[in-house]
């Protein structure tokens, strides 16, 4: 029971500072789940991230997978609820009052100020996934090509994920 | 605070109240979004809400998304809660967010079961490493794209760098880093907006 409560509270706390969505939270998830709590090792963390990436659904699903790996189905539910509940309640309560402060200067300031932080977090997520996976030259090259394809082409990411899976199966990464 | 004027209130335009949307429709609508969203569901959410089912106008969508991105948390889950609660209160919010996560959760847990059984095979490990490398590249590309879209880069790029160093290299706890840097960055933004004379 205490493990489930811990899962719930760790993810609830995490998502209270998750500006920029679930991807921006990967570095902190890694810090808490791997370095602090030792619930998973580096390799499993990377694998679960890859599975969530390859499956349909919101990016936050990696949280459910982590919960599942740590404590089975109850763990998945506890972690998912931790992710959705605190900010969900916030949104629900704020919906009625948003129009009062939308457009106010302090609200614009926060919105302008939070954007560069979110960018830094997503860079950190890319860096830490690469580090946790311990990619060789093949992996680094594949990641670089993927980033270039994302920026320069209109290919659907799913094709890139498929290609990555094939490259990995062939042992190139 | 007294009642503000309603002229730029989202959803206030036209004066017609939104057509009733049932919990069942909310659940099914967001289920379709969750299942079809590979690599981020936001584009699919927009298509379902604005173009297919017309539960929101384009402006209402932008305004609601602004609120969801302004607040922490999983953005699309927040969006589903906002839309669900608008039509059916708490029950609608629960129906929408359960729809969004239900299907994908089942799929991902099935994949997790397979991983537990076959995850030790070298082929599976190779496959997942390949997918993780692409995921890493997607994150990097997304970050670059977001960085290029930043406003007033000379003021705000240092904050991007500071977050990266604190979180990725020093491994400081993110809640502390975010609260401290957000206060600073919002302060800089406030001064900047004031100088520009924005309303």
C-alpha cells in the first residue's frame, strides 16, 4: 500500500511542475524513479520510454508504464491518477475564472517566461534519454537524422519510429 | 474582484450556449483522439474538437489550450478535462479524460506484458534501443523547433541554457529549479512587456 501511495504522490508532485507537458518531465522522472527511488534501472527506463513512444496515446502514458513495471496494474493506476488528478482539479476550478485574468500583464509574463524553461527541459530530456541508453555512434547518428527529418521534412514520426525499430533489430544502434 | 466585461470571454461570442454534448459522446470523442495519436495527440485533439465535432471554435480552442499550457500537467489531459467539464461538469470531465487514456492504457499495458516476457531477448533490446534513439531525436528536434519559435531570444535563451545545465548536467530537483527560474523569467518578461507598453 505504501508503495502505491508513494507512486501516486511522487507523480502528483512531479506533474505540479510539469510545464511543457510530459516530455519536459522526463529528466525529473528519471531522477526520481532511477536515481532516487531505484525503482528501475537505466536500461528499463529507456525501454519503457521507447514502448510508450511506439504506442498510440498521450505522451504521459510512460507514467502508467512505469507504475505498472513498479507495482503491476494497481501501480499503473496510482501513477496515472497522480499524473492527472492535481492539475485536473486545478483546471476544473480555474475554468470558471480564466476569463478574468486571461490577457492580464502578469498572466502574459508567466506565459512568456515559461516558454524558454520548457525548451530547456525538452533539450534536457533528449540529452538524458541518450545518456541513459548509452547510445553508440549508430544511435547518435540515428537520433541526429531523426531530428533533421523532423525539422526539414513532413514525414509522420511513426515512419521514423518504424525505421528506428528496424535499425535497432539489425543491431546498428 | 467585480465582474469583468464579458467581451473577450472565450465561448461568449455569438451568445448561443453550446449545443448539449453527452458524457457518452465526450468519452467516445476523446477515445478516438487517444487511440489515433501517435507521437503526440494534440493535432488529433484539434481536428476532433474544431473540425469534426465542432465542440469548440478555433478561437475557443486556442484560448483553452493557452490555459492548459499555462498550467502544469499533461496538456491534452488538461484540455479534455476543460472541455468535458464545460459540457457536463465533473461527470463530463471524468468521461473525457477516461476516454482519452483508457484505450491507449490498455494497449500500452499489453505491450508492457510482452516486454516483461520477451524483454530480455537481444532482438527486442535492439529494437527498443532503435526506437529510443528515434525518440531521442524527436525530442531534440522538437526542442530546436520550440527554441526557434521563442520570442525575444536574447532575453530568454539564457533561461533555456540555465534550465538545461541545472536539470540535465547538475541533476538538481526540477521543482526547485522551475520555481526559482520561473519567478526570474516571469519578472524579466514583465519588465519587457512594460517597456513595450503592452496592455
